């Protein structure tokens, strides 16, 4: 049995980790970490856990936690995981970090976009970017740090990756229009996230400077062997609880048919349990992936402008956060990748 500790268990992604791991046959949660609710019963914070979780919340003492568990999930804001990790901890336990601390390989880019100093740049090179469908071969039992990708980046990269990798589209022409439910902004109290602020409204934010932009550029750059990709990424906040929908546009490098594009997607994803390439003329919808670890992908060729329109949808708290983290844990410990993650999407 894999012993698990969660730092940040009372955030939305942390609670989703708890929900998923409670249904995992090979995992046991032994540490419910939370700075905000120390010594309070976890089920008093999340009443959906009443008579299911009897544990109380503990602090985020990673030194002590590393002595008790096999893997630590850090569902925390940027900067915290890097400030806590050290050689002694990494000699005892594996880390799956849901923040952006180890996602970018260039520390200067991280500090520029996140506006904080990186507390542990010495571990950046060894951290594996845990987008399982692309990088699973890099995750072994020797891996010490997984940089778990977030929701916007996972949707964007998986939607675009095969087209960039196979050279069907011009990577410098990519425009990504993305929408997210409000849980993507976290559980912290913010005026901008109040019901009256988001209900009956949509808004763009981080326009021209959203911090996930360089992460998407870096990963798609690996796909086509370039380090100078520049794309436009614009996220929007939508008044729903869960879900990410990405619509990406790019110039085609040559004339292609539907079957040719579909064949490329199938080349990369036909054997992927969690990636569903939809039938012709079917567009992804967030409601069909809610509560699951699935990603739905669709596309449309626009011959008038010689562009390809690519669409992807996922649940930001599952495949975009906690579900992908569990997927990475399964890889780290040699378990079936879909263990604990086979649930059917919820509807309605």
C-alpha cells in the first residue's frame, strides 16, 4: 500500500485528490495537510467527507511528513513546494507538485512570469514534466520530482501536440482561446470570484501576459525541435464550477483532408485511455468530461483561410490537476496508469 501525504488538502485540487485517492486500491492517505485548518476535522471543512474521512488537518511540515509516507502531493500556490523541498526529503520520498515551481526549465523565465524568486532551482533539471501521454517514458521509479501540469496547459498541449509534432501547422501562427470554470481560480476568498462578480458574465484575463503562456510554448517547442515559439494564449473565466474548453487556431502548412488530420491524432492517441478523439463534426463540451480524467479532442478544417481549428475539453480539477497527479503516482510506482481513475464522466 502506497502511503500518501497531501500538503494543501483543503484547496479544491487537494480535496479532489482526497476524493480520488479514497477510491484507489493501492493508496492510503495518512496526512491531510492544511495551513488554514490545523487540528480541525477534515470532514468539517468538506462535509462531503462526513463519515468517510475521520482525520484532522495537520500542518505542512514536509520534513516530518517525509518520514511517514512514500509520496507527497503539494497542491499549493507557486513558491511553497520549492521553499520546502531539500536533499534529505528527496532521499526519502517522491514529490508530485501541482504548482508551477518545476514546470519551466529556465529559472529566469519562471521568475519573470511568476514574479517570485525560485527557492530551489537546483532541482529544476531533474524534475519531469508530468504530462503522461507525452512524457510517461521519462517517469521511472528513480524519478524524485514530478512537475504536474495544470488545466490550461494540459488541454492546450494535448490538443495541439500531434499537429505540431507532425508539422501540419505553423507553430508561430497558433492562437489559443481558453475558457475555465471558477474552481480554477482556487478556494481562497477573492472579490473577483464572488458569485455576483462572475454570475451572468464572462471575462478575459491575463490578456497578453498570462503566466501559462511560456509553459505551453516550451512544451510545443520540444514537439517541433524549436526554442523560439511565440503564440497567443488568452484565458476567460466562465460562470460554471468545473471545466476547461480550449479552441486553438493555426495556419496549415499544406492542404489536408479530414482523414489525414484524424490519422495524425490517432497515431498519438488511439491507445491512450484518457484521450478521446471525437467523431467527425462533433465538438468537445465540458459537460461530457466533468468529474472524469478524460480529455475530449475535436477539430475542423477551415479551407477558406487554410486554418485548422482544434478543440479540447477536460475537467480542470481532475485531468487538469488531481487526476493527472494520481496518474503520475501510478507511473512512479509501476501501477496501471488508470488505477483509481476509471470513473465515467458525471451528467447532468
